[in-house]
C-alpha cells in the first residue's frame, strides 16, 4: 500500500466511519477523524479506498471477478508447473 498525501477523507469514507446512531455499538467509531489519521499514518491509501467506493457496485464486482480469475489462473499454472517437477529423495542429494 502506498501512503497518501491527502489530509482529508472524501465524503464516501466519512460515511463509512460516521455510522448512524442505531449502528451496532462494536462497529461505531467514536472519533472518525482520529481513525482516518491513524489509517493514513499506517500507510493505508485512503484516496484509493475513496475512489473505489465511488465506483458503482457492479463495477467493483467486475473488478473483483477479474482479479479472482487472474489469481485462479496463476494457481492453475503453478499446479501444472509443480506437477512436472520430479521429487528428490534424500539418497539422491
């Protein structure tokens, strides 16, 4: 993750951190500005999060599905590669 230079969160992130009063107590953030600053200092790219939250849900799912398909292809390629390797016994070392 890259650190962001932005000093204020966009409106989407503010909505995430400022939950309504009827939200579950264990999820509510008492000091949203402090939480955002701590996230920023930890290197979380809040601008990237905010831009992704601004995308329509359908587009976020499309990007997710594309990333998942890519990972599955990588895993399959690794399985095929590993299947072609010969095992080495201790005596052969």
